[in-house]
C-alpha cells in the first residue's frame, strides 16, 4: 500500500474509534454504497446473525453521521434467508437486480450455494468465518473475500499454542478434537491429521451428533483416553453441555480450547465462575474497551439510537460484525478515493487487495490482503476466561502457514465455475 493509503487507513480507524469525520460532505446528498446482508435471522444461526447485522447497521449509522464516504452514505440492506440455500440465491438475485454488488450470507451452506453465481457475475462476496476454507486463494476465487482466518488456519494456530505448552515437544502428547458431525465441525480434521503426522502427537476424534446436546458418549471416551487438551468445534449451547460433561468426567476446563464461536452468552449459561479457565481461539478483540465499541456505547447507544439491544454490544459477536464491516467500509473508502465514483466491483476488489496492516484501531488482528491471499494473513490469538473477562494469552499470530496453504491450494485447484 502507498504511504498516502496507509495514512488514510489509519485515519479511518481513528475516525471509527473517536467519532471523527470521514469527510465534511453531507452523506444524505449522494447515491448510497449498499451492502447486501442476506442472513439467517430466524433458524440455525440466530445465536450470531442478529448481532452481526446490528453491528453493521450501527457502523453505517456512525460513518454516515460523519459524512459517509465522500458524501455517499453507507446502506446495509438486511434480509432473512432462514439458512436455506435457495432463499439465499433468491436474496442474491433480488438485490443484484436492485444494484447491490457487495454481499454477505453468514452461512456456509448458503454461501457455498451462491458462490458460483457471484464468481460468474464478478460481484463481491464477503465470506468472513463461513464458507469454503480454500476461498482465501485469491488467484482462484478472485471475487471472494473471506477476511480473517479460515477454520483450517484457526485449528493450526490452536495446535501451535498447545505445542508451546509442551515447550515444543509433542512426542508424548495426545490431543482430542470434539466436533459437531457435519461440515462445520468436520472442516478442521484434515489439517489436524496432517499436523499430527508432521508433529508426532496422537489425535483422537470425538464426533457429536447435531445439535450437540448429546455428548455423553464422547466425553466418556475422553475420560478413558485422557487427552492432554481437547480442541472444540461446537456452537452455542454445545459448550454448555460440554462444560457439564467436563465436570461429570473430571476433565479440567482449562484444557478445553474452543473455536471462535464461544461468546459471553455461553459463558453466562455455563456460569461465569464455573467457566474460569476455559480457552478460546479468537479472531477479533472482545470486550467493551475496544475503541470503536466504546464509541458506539458513548454515542449511538447513549442517544438511544442503536440498531438493536444495548446488551448485544457487550458480546464478542457484535465485535465480529464490526470487524467484518469496518474492513469492508475501509475498502469502499479506498476504492472511491483511488478510482472515484461510481464504486464498482472492480474498484472494490482492488481496494480490498490493498488493505495492509489494517486492524480497525485494535478491533482485530492486523489484516494484509493481497491478490494471492484474500484472507488477510490468518492470525488469531488464544484467550482465557478469568471469571470476569477474557485475558489474551498470546499475541496475534498465524502458524503452520506452509501446511495450511498446501491444503488450500490442493483444494482450490479443483474449483471450476460452470
């Protein structure tokens, strides 16, 4: 990124955090920049999608209050697809007819169903934390931007953390993997098996049937196998069930390392004190001390203008929404600055690929997106619940990149657009 772009990216971060003006123009005076949010707001993903939509709308409101982007307001168009691929396709086609070309579906099955159409149409598909893991390969998936670490990279980073706890010697280590037995949960298995062979640790798999409420058999086997750590790819109430099984089977909760889908609601349902010691790998900073979150609370919510309940602002999934859309809005700003109006899929793509070291003023791991890597570097960090808040145990980092990218490229090489 050019020096001027780096300065401007930093300026937007500061503006988002402190409420400073992005431009002096009045946002209401020009054609909007529209993001299509076709989300599951009624069925499977209601534990996260409302918070992400709320964060996106709040962020648009905040940027628009400061003039938008060169006078163009941000508009978040929110629709419900109920986690049904056909409804997601219909949402895409409808919004495309309305002139929208930047989309997010926040659902792996829906994203995968729409992806070939987006590629053929050469529109922008935001795919953070869902969808195909190999879509970070920007040379193949030119129009897809899975900003943030894939599940493959998250799992690899988890293994790196556990290795550090063994002081680099995995020779006598046993790692368990408990997961929902459908694509979301199964996705890290190939990476874990590859790393087990490479590093020499023993890997035990513990599948759990949907929806994750029946884990008794898995935890009985964990009690017999005695793994040193258990990596968890469960969701929402699945963590609550796991915590009860850990108590029953006397497995230490500080050896349970969850994917990023473990939030404050789950902690409250487990019990704040009971959850003390639990670990998670995360791709965004949680809590209310993040500058942009504090700004939202001190401005929009203090004025009673929030897009949803204030309680959601105290949840890491709200921060996840801010992370997804702050990088999208920053890309739009760069595109308009570099290529002028109208904003196009081509200028948006080029702008995304120019993000360098962007972290939303401490909101997420620093992102550096290129034409080859549409994920931004794959960094996560490990956090631990101390009974009151999440405490970072590591810096942001991405490990085993060579292993992960070998799997990415092998998978992406098989993709074709009909």
